[in-house]
C-alpha cells in the first residue's frame, strides 16, 4: 500500500482555479496546509479564489494564463521555481465544453477544445515533469470526466478529449510506477459548475430562421445538461483531496460516474441504450 501523501507544507498548482472544482480544490488543499499556485484566464475569479484561500493563512500566488498559449506554459516552471522553489502536486483541472453533433461541429471549434482539454494537460505535465521528478514524492492529478468513461451522442469533441486524458494519465502512471511520482485520473459526474453555461455551441447557420432554431435548441440542450449537474463542487473537491492523500490512481465522483463505470464494464458496446433506459428516456 502506497504511503499517504503529506499535504501540509506541500506546493500545489491548480489550473482553472477561478471557479467550480478548481476554486473548491484551492480551498480544500489550503485547509490541509498546502501552499498554492493558482492559474486561470479569469482575473476577477482568480483573485476572489486567492482572497478566500489566503484567509486560511497559507501562501498563495496567482497567474493569469491562457492555456492555449504553449509558450506561456513552457515559462511556468520558472515562475514556480522563483515563487516556491519546488512543486509537489500538479492539478490539471481547467476544461471547456462544446455542444452539438459531430456533423454540426466546425473543426476549428473541435481544435479549440482539444487545445485546452488535452494539449494543455500534456504540455503542463511535460513542462513540470523535471520539477516533479526531483521531489521524493509528487502527484499529477488530471481531470477527465464521466464522459471519459462513456461517450454520449452530442458530446463527440468533449468525450474525445476526456477519453484521451484518461489514456494519457494511465500510460504516464505505468511509466512511473515504482517511483515517487504518482498519477491520478479523476472522473467527476454531474458537478454543479459553469461548464454547461459556458459551453461553446454550434456556429449559427446563415439563414436567420435556421440560426434562431439552432440557438433555441442549443439553449435547451444547455439547460437539460445543466439539470444533471447537481453535485456541489466542494463535495467533488473533498473527494479529490482525499484521493491525493491516498495516492489513488483513479477517483470516481458521484453516483452517476460510479454507476456509468459499472454499466460500461458490463455492457461495453450496449451501455448507452441501458443508460437511456434507466434514465426513463430523458437522455
């Protein structure tokens, strides 16, 4: 059994820290005595998170960053070294969503999502690997999704990115098995964050009437998806913090994620029909 990760005094970097699970993780880790590096493109939300966390008496540094900027990511380890001289925990939490069927999706939008949800995770891990490997114990935590376990229609781009994060994390874990570097992949179910509200929808058709129909359909889809997001970010963050302490290789958050994982294992090609049936046809 792996030795428990000692969070008190550890240095953790969290992307997407301005809101949702990222902000809740910052508070949860601060309560354990972690020093924090918080990264997000939302300056206002980032400062609000930092203000709350500093009230717990821990050292906090913030960085406004667009995760599509590969050069900015490459420069981050210098900033971390300058601020704290080390990194013990890297949490790749930031993510975006893209609604619509694949035949309605512009490849530019698909690439935008992949750049944030997957390429940024890979770049962050690559940039910080030397610093993490220099520690006697370190942990990478990559957030996948319920949709990294199952792949529903209308979520082709998002599922592609989250299945890829899962595969990347598992392969990375196997490469560093037996060392001080652990890798955790997290599969949250319906957590009440702003991801559905902020999801990028289909590009509107040129015809005004068709564009209005598409807008209404997208809004209904966002509302329907939003109704599935019921778990509080604080609960999700608490499960992740406990998983980091236990150095868990995989964390399933919420009954929906746990049920879906079981159904997918039992019915690897027919799981979606079963999930739709169990939902009463609401999906």
